[in-house]
């Protein structure tokens, strides 16, 4: 695993959780839609089956999200630990904004009041100073 791949683990895990949350929202939306059929018995049966199935899927995904959030926090702590090992505060700030906050290079430059190229240079220097062997 490269240094960038290691540092990107947190944001990747966060994106996965977001996708699962979107799945839950879609399932909730689908479970509230009622299709009309000709007889009231079928409407009730279809609605109950759909709702029961959706609720079951939602509960399963919520369990997955709970486990993913626990793993996300562990990953964040590992990434933070590696970032904190960089002695230069400016380099740490660039790494933190990029790999924890998920900012783009341009946003980091504006936030830190640096030139875009300087941000990239600080990032490169910071990558040269980190070691991830014990964390992967």
C-alpha cells in the first residue's frame, strides 16, 4: 500500500458509509410508495410485504453502517497518528485538510493562504517524512 493509499483510507471509508446511507434513503422512499391493484386485499398484502422487506433491508444496512462507523473511527485515528508524526506543522495541516477533511488542493491553498504550487510542494515533502509500514 502506498502512502497516499494509506492516507486515503479514511475518505474512502467515509464515502462507503455515505453510499449506504443513500441506500437506506432509497429503501425508505420505496417502502412508502403504494402500487394500486384491483382488489383491496392485494394492496394490503403487497404493501405489507414491501414494507416488511424494506424494513428488514434497512435494519441490515444500518447494522453495516454501525460497524463501518466503528472501523471509520479506527482508520481516522491511524491516519491522524501518521499525520501527527510529521514534524512540520504546515505539512501536517496540508495532510490533515487533504486526507481528513477531503479538501481539494485549491481549497487548501485558499484556506492556508498559500500558493497552489506551494501546497503541492508541502504535500510532497510531508509524504517523504511519513512511514506507514507499521500501520498497514
